[in-house]
C-alpha cells in the first residue's frame, strides 16, 4: 500500500505535485459546507489533467437515460449532480505568459487541507518559461456560518524580478459535466453584470430550471494595504471577469482577496436572485477575509467539540478518522429536509449526487450521535416527503393499495438509476428506510415520530413487502423472487436472505408501531388508517401469516444462512485463492465471470446480522462471519466497516483493526484505485461506526446507552464524543481504564461492560 500524503493529526498534506495524481488530490482536498462544495482545482489556469467540480446542493439535471433495449418501468432519466459555475478562477499573466503549472517548472509545491479549521491552502514556487520566478500562496474556504459565501486569498510574490502582473478573477458558468450522456452543456445564461471589481452571472439548468446566481467581488493589497487599481471588464457567454495589471516589486507580496456568493432558486424567488446575490457578495467583501475566516474556524471548532475522535499512538488512524468526520460534516448539516447525502458528497460527479440506501443504513447513526436530533430527523423526513412518489413508483410496477417502493437512486423522490438489473432490483433499500425509523426512535426516544410521520412510511413499505412475496406451493412458504441484494455481484436472484429478512422485520416492526399508536392515541391511529385506507384486520392478519411463513435460505449443516438460493452451487473458491493483481475484480474480470463467481462485493448476510444482532447468538454470528468473510472482496466502500464492527463483536481484534484502517484510509490511500472520481462519503459514516460501535461497543438498548469498549493493540488511548438525548458524553479509553465524562447538568446511568454505572451531572467516572 502506498501513502500519498504526509501523516498529520489535523491536516492532509501533499508535499509534491504529481500531475498523474492531481485528480485524486482534487477529490481528497475538496471543501464544502452542506450547501455547496468545491474540488481542489487550481485558481490559476491549469491545462493538465483535472476534473473541475463546483457543486450546489439540490441542483441537478435529469439526463435522458441511454440504454440499448428500453424496458417498461425503466426510469426516464439518470440524475446528474451539476458541475456549476467555476467561482475560484483567477488567471495570472506575466509578460504575456499565463501561469499554468502544467507548463512551467515547479520548484516547490505544498497543498494542505486543514481539517481543524476547514480551509485549503496551497503554496508553490515556479520558474516560468520567461524566466520569472514566482511564489504563490492561496487559501480558501466555504463558510460554515454564511452558507452561501466563499472566500479566497491569493498571494503572489515575484522572486527574481520587478514588473507587471495581470490578475484576472472571473466566474465561468460555461462549463461541462464530465458525466453527460449526450455531451451537452446543462446550463443556459439568463443574465450577467460586470462592474469595476465585481461581477455576477445567473444561469439556469435546462429542463429542471434551477436558477443559480454567482457573484464575485475583490480587492488587492500590497504590504497589507489596499491599493488603488483600474480594471478592464470582460464579458463572454456565461462568463464575467475583471482584469487588472499591478506593478509588483521583487520580494513584495501582492494579495488578491476574492469574495464569492452562490445562491439558488431553491432558496430565493427567481426574480430576486440578482439583487440578493449582489447583496450577499458585497456584504462578504465588506466583512473581509480574516473575520469571515475567523467565524468559520469557530464554527468548525463547535463541530469538532461534538464529533471529534482522538486516537493516541497511531497517527495514520487518527488522520484517517478525522478525514472521515471532516467530510461528513462538510457534506450534510441537516438544516434542510430537501437535501440528502450523495455517495460522493461534493467531491465528484459519480453516483449523480443522488440519495441511496447509504443514507439510512450508514449515515443516520453518525448524525444521531454527533448532532442535534433534528439533523437525523430531517434525513427521515426527506423520505416522508417522497412517500407519494414512492407509491407512484410502486404503482408503475403493478403494486396497489398505497404500497410504496422507494427509489434506489433519487434526487426528488423519483427513481433515477441507470441500471435495471443491479440498481432497480435492489428493493432492499425499502428495508433500510424502515430500519432508520426504528434506529432514530431507539436512539432518541422520540416515539411520537411514528404518529407524525413514521407510521405513514412503515405502512406503505410493509404493504409493498406483503405484495412482493409469492407463496411457493413447493416450499409451503413465502418466497421473494428476482431481487438483487446489497451484494451487487449477483443479480436477479431468488430469496436473497438479507432482503427477505429485512422485509419480514419491517412487517413485524410495523405491527409494533400500530400497537404503540393505538395505545397512545386511538384517534390518531384511526386518522392514519383512514388516510391510507388501511384495513387493519385483514392486512395485519396477512402480514402475520407472511411473517410466520417467510422463507429464509440456510444450510443447517454448515450453520450458515445462504446469501440466496443456489449460492452453494457455485464453485467455492475463496478470496485467498485470488492473485492480488486481479483485484479489484470489477476492474479486471468480465461481468459475466463476476456473476458466476462466489465472490461477494459487500456485506450482505452479514449486513443483516449487523442490523439485527440480538436475533442471533454469537456462535451463529461467528460461523456466518467466518464463512462470508472468506468470500467477500469488499469492492464496495460500504463493506469493510460492517466486517470491522462484527469482528470487534467476535473478539477478532486484529481483523477489526485491519478493516478499520482500510475503511478509514480508503480514499487517502486509494485502496480501490478510484479516489480520482471523488471520495466515498457515505462509507465514511461507516468508519465512524467501526470505532464507536466496534471498538467502543456502543449500543442503545431499552433506552439506555451501553458500552463494551476495548482498545486496539497499537493505540495508547482513544476518546470519542457522543450526544445521547440531552447529554454530551466524552468516552476515553486507555489500556488500563475507561473514563466517561458527562457534560450536562443531569445525571445519566449507563451500562458499562454489563454493569450499571451512574454518572452525576457534569462529573466523570473512571473504571479500571
Ligand atoms: C454499492 C451500493 C451503494 C452504492 C452507492 C455501490 O457500489 O454496492 O450498496 O448504495 O455504491 O454508494
């Protein structure tokens, strides 16, 4: 394994510019604030390999699906997260030569992502072809406080000459998506304005008609004093710029401060966008870079106060976990229930920026424990808001009676995946959505969520499962035919154990939810039942019958659940039989060969055993783990974290640690050779889980927080923060003791290693 970046507790540091690795670095060093994000592209022009990426939350394009044979039920479009206006651009020209790192000699280079403070810095010295040597330092951030604002400090120092330098800050909305089915551009110009030291562009997306306004304003200082300068205003199609030439002396630093605002019609009336973007841009410039940065750093300090994990004795692990937590906090802040978490967040275009089951299965636990409960609640409400569309989606496929099938991939509630057999058939996502409701209520104690929103969704999903199973006369049980489980290296299988298990569980949980609401408020239950035309007697009787007779494949002799019917017919070769060079399989084997092989892309049966661990004894867990671990290639980023947690649970500590490191440094060390496309944001929540639930052994059972911690051998200590209901706890674990601090003015009793332990308000306890 190769390390690309210097190890550091709080920073990601690239010390040498390697053009072949630039796209990967652009992903890794991305910044964002939940509302917008930006890959680590250069401010000055760069003609080498690069993937431009500037993204505005919630803004997408429905690109018409391209497919050989159109089948009924195929989605009309595959949503694309849009590469939006380039707002970072600042061209530098000296004696007619444009600064371009692909075309001049790089004498030194350093790129630093400061995760503690949330900014990106890059410094380099170069010799240009005209012999001029130059030092450049750029620093930028996207404000966590003023969520539409970003700022750049771009400093240039001539090292061996006195002369004129031309600065040309611009906004360029004439950009393309890397991922575009018909190679078209997705933006149309609506309006633009260029003035002295400021400029604005408003563009709109084709078809979806989102309007986005981008504004910039700048000033220049020399020796820390603002200077006067004249500008030339430049306008082109979807492009606005100001150009200014400044006299610079050898050794003298000239700094351009560029303030940016990005506003979308998701949050403002279209007619008001221009006025608003001017206001926000000007206000940002008025406040100034240092104050904006200062408040931004403070906001990051608050985030870290609630979500940091400190690891002592293992720098690689420390850097890895902070990188994951940083990216999670950059991607989603939970204020807006219309937004969700794309698998690549704001770091790339892959997966279209859309919502997958990843949110419910992986991300919800992270936000439950590290943020106020409204954050996770908003993720749940996102699905409630899409319920009607999920019902229509199921209707299109022939289901009725308000049964809902949520999309596997969505931007607005409509299905927009681009592969039928794999993605569409992964109906297991319905189960994860139900499970997240359970998880949220179990964690927060907010059972009334069921009355307001939860039961609506559960009824509709249970109705779907009840209609989706078929009675097999041969088995005298209900079977689930033609599905794809989480393991995408098998398509259209019968009786995927995970899918059937979670379907059965959903129906059981819905029955419990009905009882809860009936006891709590019979009137509310009646209203919900009337709203959905729910025939309690006959439908619950039907579910009970299906719960009782659900077929779940297993091999009793081997003591394992079977991933699907016929799994054991496959040649039972193991991952250890594979040569290293052919991994990842999806980059070397044909799809046909993968489908025939026994290799499993990601946790599947084990995913189910992870969700429902109380249903299984340790012996059964161990047998299944040993069996499936040997067959799993972990070619989904979502896989190693689940294996890590289960390995912790089984006392397989070395394995748990190895999986942890793999998941924590998946992108930093580019395990799967694809970090150039963007970072694996949703699996980062899984990394967090492998520390908290794996090493820390945290669970919430019967309204109580439990820990069963251990410490990986090569760590001296680790500590993490947990928000549990109104408490904020800091749990510190060393080889000798566990210390838990309760930062709240109310006592709490927890279960620590199986014993009840009380912790008084604002006090700590220590257990040797
Ligand atoms: C995984 C899916 C996941 C998707 C988006 C795929 O590689 O197999 O489970 O939902 O990536 O992260």
